[in-house]
C-alpha cells in the first residue's frame, strides 16, 4: 500500500526540495510535537529513490540545524522502500514555537500555513504556561495566619477530608509552597480571611441597566471565591422575573433564566478568569439580557466549537479548578458549556476586547416586545396587550394543573371580574368544581380575590 502525506508525514521526491521539507518539519513540530519527511517518494506515493552521496545525510542535518529555531536533533537514516534507497528524517520536540527560515508555520492536512499572530501567541503561552500561572504562585505578603480555618474546615468536610491543622490541610491540598511555607494565591482566594487585602481584583461588580447608558442599581462585593459566586447568583436572580409552577403539592419558583445554567456561567467566570488582569468579574442585568463578564479571553488555544462539543477544557487556573472539582462545583471534563446550552439553548458567548462574555436572553423581554407589537398592530390598550402576553406566560407556569384549572386561569386573566357561573359555562365544570379549583389556586398562593364577592375581581399572582 503506497504511503500518503498526512499531518505528521511529508513525502519529497528528492533533496532538491529540502527547504520545503524543513518548513514541513517545523510545522509538524508546532502542531503535533513530532513529524517525519521521506526523500525519494513523490507526493502521490510513488517511490522513485533518492541519490545519496558521501555528505548527503550530513548536509540535510546541517541545513536543518541552520534553519530551524530552536535547534532540533533529528534522526536521519537511509532506508530501503520497494527496493529503492530513500532517506527518512524523524524529528520530535516540545520547545514550541519552532521557526523555519524565520517564520512559524503549522500543519493543516498536508499544507503548512503561516501561524497567525494570535496562534503564535497561544503557542508561546502554552510553552510557558506553568511559569505564567497565577494560582500556584506564593501570595505576596500572605501567611498561614491569613487563612480562615473555619472556611478551610467547611471545605474539607464537603470534600470528605479530615482537618487536623491549617498548615497540614493546605500542604495536602497543594495550596502551600513546601519551600517557603507561604500560601498560594489559590489558597488566599478560596479561604482567605480578607482575600482583597492581597488580591485586589478578586471582586464582583453588579449592576442593573435601564439601557446601556442608564444605571438603575450598582453594587460591589468582596470576599472569598465561594462568597462571590453566591452573591453573583443571588443578585442576578433578584433582578430578573420569577414565575412559578406547582409540582405535586408544592409551589416552585421559575426564573426566566435557568438557575443551574446561570450558576455554571458564574462559576466559570471566577474559575477560569485571568487574575493577572486588574478588572473584576461583572454581572450586568439589562431589560432584554443578563451578561456574565469575565476578564480574560479563551485560554490555551480553546475555541467555542471545541467547548460546545464538550469533554474538553484548558484550564488557566488549574489549582483553583481542582479545588472546585473536589466539592462538585464544576465537572472535571469540561462539560460546563454544554450544560449551559442544554438548559438555555439561546445563550450566546463572545470575546470582546480582553473579556469573555456569556449572554442569557431574558424571556420576559419577549413578552414586552409582544405587548408593544400588539398595541401598535391592533390599537389595543397596553393593559389588554399585557394580559395577552401574561396569558401566554401562564401556560408554562400552570402547566402541571389540570386543563380545566388552566382554563380558569386563562379566563380570569382575560376577564378579572368573571363570576363563578360564567367560569362554570366556560370550563364545563359544576359550580362546586369551579369553587374547588379556585380554592386550590388561592391556597397555593397563585390567586387572590380583590373586593367583595359581588363586584370584586380576581388577581393572578406571578
């Protein structure tokens, strides 16, 4: 079976194509950390053989050493293929990026495109990621006494571990440098008494906007990572609409954004943010959306396509992430984004400047749009249009009730002053059946009677 070119194999008819071969070697090393070139085979797989003189292999070796940086030391050997002499060059290397003739290339199929500036930067960052990491470095000025033992004890209990002392616990978790006994940045961020005393950008900024230029409310929060996560979620849920539904005998709140998806995005924002960046994590609530803004773009060559496929992640803060995995705040296999998409399919992700932004659409905003459209199209009053929108929303909120009870709700929304007799005719229930349904809705806190029995009206809560 003839050989064919791939992302780790290049075929060359002869050493007359040595320059192209050297570029291919550097490209393969940048992409896969290994690669090989065979001289004496055409690119269609036909073996033609390579003429070999006294200095052929030395010349190949010298040219590779002269034109690839950093320097590599490939294996070069003669080889018989289909009875003809060829030369096989095999190279490995992990000191990326490799430059050939002053330029960095990557391997795509059997081609060697020049690396873009961003891809080149990612290669350099990947090469130096351990040296550039923030979370495993000593927290400047911090001592073991700056760690709150109660916070550490609570964490260990959740993780199913025993607490003996702060120093031993931090050491066992890999959160203390054995050489100096100093707590790491991750330790202070997670368990510090006053994390912001040492890590000033470990903060949360939240705001509610009437429009991009008008702020209705703004609050800043400080504390350890777990506190900031809880505050961010609480603020977002407090400032969006909450509906309800009934499961069994219990009323269940139904926020217009799924809480689990919202929480996952918030945790990701704190866990994977760039702590070298002086900015804070931000929660911005707009009339039509909620944005979770995290300092730092995607890390380590990750793309949204890769993340959406799931089971893959590149962690900027490996130590912080490992601690959150221990107590099941996050999954260990990069399933956070797929979970968010499953819970909130309309969510979007974007990289703007130096930020990664998760955007949740607010479902309530669609109803407001519907109201305006109804008013402009049919000349209805705003109140009637709002009733129509609420009627649509209630189908979701009351879906676990019997159809007759749902019908009662719809009729009340449309005609708040409707009588029991009229509800009986509309639903087909007896008067006793209507009264029973109304009582159940009132007991569940979903319906309220305003005014006297005669002349009053019903008010649907939601």
